[in-house]
C-alpha cells in the first residue's frame, strides 16, 4: 500500500534539499540585479516550495489513512473471531508497521521485541 512512500517522499523533497542551490542560481547577485526580476523569481520559487509541501503532506496523510483503515478492518475482524491466529499475526504486523512509520525517527524498539 505505502511501500513506495519513502522513495516517493525522497523525490518530493528535492526542492527542499536543493533550496540553497535554487536560490543561488535563480536570484541575481548585485551585478545582475537589473537583468532578472528577483521579485518574480522569488515568488515562483516560493510557490513551487509551497506546492511541494502541500503535495507531500497530502501523500503522507493518504498513506496514514490507508494504513489506519487496514488496521481498523483487521481489529474489527479480530473482535469477531478472537481465536484466529493468522488474523492476530496480520493485525500485529500492520500495527507494527504503523508504529514504525510514525515513530522511526524518534524511537527504535529493541531488536528482541
């Protein structure tokens, strides 16, 4: 479902990662100030940056919603059939996946858990 998300986000972060380069190549220095409209150039760069942020935010929220829906469905199935070990394992896997997606930057659980 969201297995390609990290690669997609990496591509979507390109404008953020290259902001200094973009500023250096698009905003004129004092010697070229008369040849390029710095206001328009900065406005376009800002709009590109904001569009990238909105798009990335939408992708992240969509992935969270999809993963949450899967966990909710599995939880509901578990409540109907508490003895289904395959279902319990699948639910645990999805819960762990959601946890890792949201907390991977802040916390890494011990390997033995």
